[in-house]
């Protein structure tokens, strides 16, 4: 795709401005990276039998909740590894599309991946209502990054595991080395 850059008038002549229509086209083409999927797998872990997560929600596969083939996930739900992989791919694509539609500013791949990871974990509804998204869409990238650690609660209780995950997502969003934490 050819990208038309326009030069902003006045004192900012050295910076190229990407037209709004081009930003929209670029964002439509962004997908979660394979690296993002590997990180999600590491964060979520894999369970082929259902379990209640720390918030008491029935979960299976790589952190999948809700319905599975139109049936609510419950205590006797089981899947295969292949099904878990397919569910992960489908859910990542769903959240990538949601992030693409919600974010109105340009993103680097690492920022997009961090937002997909966050929304995958907290849900698209929570992401859409978040201060993080509001700050990001106001072009306050640093302020948005500082919102990641706020999402450290599960079932109303602070979770050290979630805080660790958020700090990793924050680092990824900022383009910093992805911290390895136990």
C-alpha cells in the first residue's frame, strides 16, 4: 500500500503527518503478533478441563470464559489441545478487532499487543469503559501506560499475579524490555 505523507505547516516542518484516512487503513491491518499469542499462553496457562478462576468464573483452555459452542462452561467441560488452540486464535482475533475499533490513535505493534493482552484478560466491555482507553485516545500514551497496574483485581481482591501481568503489559506497551517475573 502506498502511503501519502503530508508535511505539517509552520515550525513542525521536520515531522511528517500521517493523514487520518491512512491511520484508519493502517489500523485495520494490525493483528496481534505471534509473540503476543505466546505471551497470552504463558499468562493464561492451559487447562483442558474447566476450573474456577480466582474470581470464581468457570474457565477452560487459555483463559476462555462464557460460552463454548453455545453451552455455558461448567464443572464438567473438557476440550482437546487442538480446540484450546483454535479458541485462542478466535478470541485473540476478536479482541484484536475490538482494540482496532476502539483505539483512534496510531499504535506500534508492541502497543497493540499489550492492549490485546489486557482486553483479553479484563474483557472488551471493561476495556471500552477504561480510563486507559480514554487517555490513549486523547494521545496521552504515557498516561495510558500508567493505567495498566490499576487492573490488578480479581473478584474484588488485589492479585499479585495480575499486578505482575500488568507490569509486563505496561513495559510491552512502552517498548521497554519485557520483565521476567516469577
